[in-house]
């Protein structure tokens, strides 16, 4: 009974955080888009459009209404995922975004898996013998990769594996092979951050007294690492992975452009150029929702892995 009440309170707090995050993000985006100079009607119809056509466009999309009315209309519609219709093609915004969001989330999840595959063995190798030549080399490589943004890594991968070797497709999304290079580009960009987090958490955990006790009892270093250090360092890893997922969503915007993938990021960039306000607002709203849900899942996973942490918060 007590455990059920605890999970219930945690669930209510998570929902309240989600609602507050979506409200804050959507409100900021709405008003920032209204402050930016430029007329959406002129951007869609062209600068040569006559005034009658501009006024008809503004009336059809409610742009002639007071800003407060527009905001309340947007806010109430977003509660039911009704983001209006696109200025550019008249399609419902949710339909336009739904097919694109899956590609972006898939890229971010794939990039996270790729980053963990690279960072976890590297972090274990570095923390096993810290401040040695091996650890210094791994740190140097990580810092070197961190100096390059996603688009630069993506371009290098294209030049090597698509243009040079010709073993992977260049652009598009017609097959699973088209997603290999984008996922690797995202994973390589985030792997150094996760590597440093894993390495630091393991080194910090290894300095605790119980580890010295196990060493003194003759327990092997490998068993201590995999049986005790990694599970106990998982808390910081889960938190860091959830934070990095947000960066991966942002990085996917650039990577989608490089590889011409039909994701949410590419749609948002084209919508920003066209001043398609409903698509921009809906896309940012859903992206913020996905990121918030990942944070809630990370908190839930922490509660499952470390129930004593949840009890400590309650106390």
C-alpha cells in the first residue's frame, strides 16, 4: 500500500512537470515567433501578392485577431494535439509532423545506442587503470572528437564511406542502410561526453572504502568492476543518458539536413524559412514532449534500480 502511494505521488509529480514543461516551451515559442520581424502571409504568398490576398490569408488563419486570442486558441488546441493547419499546404499540422517525428526519434535512439556502445567499453577501460598511458590516450581521443560538431563528422563519414569506398548510400531513406551513417555521426558526437561521465563515475566509485575491502579480500578487479562498480555507477549514467538524448534530438536536426532524411528537424528548418508558424509551434511542442517523457522514464528507471533513492527523497 505504501509503495503504491509512493509511485502514485511520483506519477502525479511527473505529469505536473510534463505539463509545466510543455506550457513553458509552447508559450515561449509562440511569442518569440511573433516578435521576429516578417509577415507570414508575405512569406507564403510572396512579396508581390496584393493587399487583398494578404488580408484574406490573415483572416483565414486568424492572424488578424489580437495576440491574446491567437495565444489562447493555440493553447487550447494544443491540449488535444490540434495544432491547426500548415500555412504552406493547408494540411493538418499533426499529420505533417507525425510521419516525421518517428524518423527523428529513431535517429536519436540509434545515436544513443551507438554512443553507449562506444563509451561504455572506453569508460571501463579508462577507469580500470586511470591516469596511465591507455587512459590518457582514450581521454585525448575523446577530447579530439568533442571538438567537431555533428555536421562535420557526418560530412567526413559521407566522404569516406559513401563517396570514397562506396559501401553505404549517400542520401535518402529508402533502406535501413541509409540510417547507418546518420546514427554513427550522432553517436560519435555524444560518445565522448558519455565516456567521460562513465569514467568519472567509476573512478569515484572505486575510491569508496568497500572497494578497498573487496580488493583486500582477494576479489578480482574484473569482478569488482562488473559486479559492483558499474551497477553502483548506473545512477549517474541513467541521468547523463537522459540529458544527452535531448542533445541527440537537436543534433538530428542538422544530421537530417546532411543526409536528406525526412525527419522532424528537416521539416522544422524548411518551416522556419517559410514562416510556417503552426508547423514550427507543433514540432517544437512534440519534440519537447518526447524529451520530457524520456526524462520521466529515466526517473522511473532510477526508482526501479535504486529504491533507496526514492525513499530518501520522500524523507
